[in-house]
C-alpha cells in the first residue's frame, strides 16, 4: 500500500510539473506575441522582472510539493507503525498474553463477575441498584498504607524523638531570622541618606555615638561643648551656612575649604554624618560657658 501511494504521489508530481511547464510555455508564447516599443532587457522572450518572478513562483511551487510529499511520508509511516503495534497486540492476545497498561493495573478494581455478585451483595437496594462489596482499587490501598507509614514517622519525629522543631520552635526560629534581616536592613538604610532625604535623629544611641565622634574630631575647632573656638559657636541662633538639619549635614559632608573646614564625607559614613548633624542640632540652646561671639545670620 505504501509503495502504491508513493507511486501515485510521484505521478502527481510529474503531472504537476508538466502542467506547470505547459503554462510557462504558453505564457512565454503569449509574451512573444505582444509587441512593445520599449527597449528593455529580454530573457527568453520575457522581461527581466517577469522572468525572475516566474522562476520564483516555480521554485515556491516545488518547495510546497516537496513539503507535501514529506508530510505524506510521515503520515504513512505513522499509520504503518500503528498497524505494526495492532498486529503485535493481536498476536499477544492470541497467545494468551494480554497487554495491560500500567494505569489499568493501578486502577484495577477486580470487578466481580455475574456469578459472584450474589455473594458480594451488601443487601442495600436503591431503586433497583444493588450495592456490591467490590474491592478498592490498588492506588487507594497503597495511598492508605503510605498515610499510615507517614503518620508513624511523623509521630516519632515530632512527639518522641523531637528530632525536628515543633510549630512553636519553628516560629521562634523564623522570628530570629526576621530580626536579623531587619537589623541588616536598618543598618543599610541608615547609610542610604543624603542632604535631601535626611531626617533629624533623636534616638539616644545615635546621639551618644555622635557625641564621641564630635569630641574626637570636631571639638578642636568648635569646643567640647560646641561653644566655638576657631570655628563658630554651634549652640546659638546664628549660622554661617544655614541652620536646618539638611544645611548642617551638607556643611559637614562637603566642608568649607576656603574657611579651613575639611570635607568629612571620606572619613564618615552617611549614617555617621547624619548622627553628627543631628547632634549639632541637639546642642542648640544649651548655652555652654565662654561662648564665642555670634557669627553669620540669625535663624530661629
């Protein structure tokens, strides 16, 4: 059958090529019959564009025919393979070796035959429908056995050996991990500040850390209490470069080189700069002894 179909397909291909050549020949003859006064390039009686267009169409037709033949070959192969499998199945049945799919084996309910229904009758009758004590399918039984094994392992692991954390212990572990993640986030968030996003810090821990930084780095110019020495007094209402928290942060960060104040952005992190700026604002109005005379503009 396959050889006959292949012969038929070859015959169709040859016939199609002959018909196509006839149309091409007639088209060429018709083109030769037309007289034109325009001076164009002629190939076999056709203009250059018409010739290459015709060649392209013929090539496309050949590709389509080849694709159809290939698809036909695949379909014939599939059918032949199905036929071979069917023959093997029939042979197995004839030899008494019935082929059963594994899904059928897993769902085999071992339904009783008509002679055994009377023995399996549960005595329940619902509008003529009798309830039989048919066995459950294998997948149901295996699932039940697995659930028993799981229950024993679970009971031993969580209630006897305590080799796994309980729900309360799991909650404590999760909370500890969350606290660590929160601390890491806050540590990074403290350094994600600049002169535009800064908010004044009021946490005593931040101010205490800033006081240590101020005493070791800023006190030589501004005094240990911010009363001013070489640098201006930081406790009064006068400011040379702005007294808002953002302006103070900017002054500390970039410095005032022309007045002898260095930039501290390379010495301290953004979080430490925020602490220092907040500390300077916190000592405002403390009135330390021996304050330096006011400098700058009054800001209240």
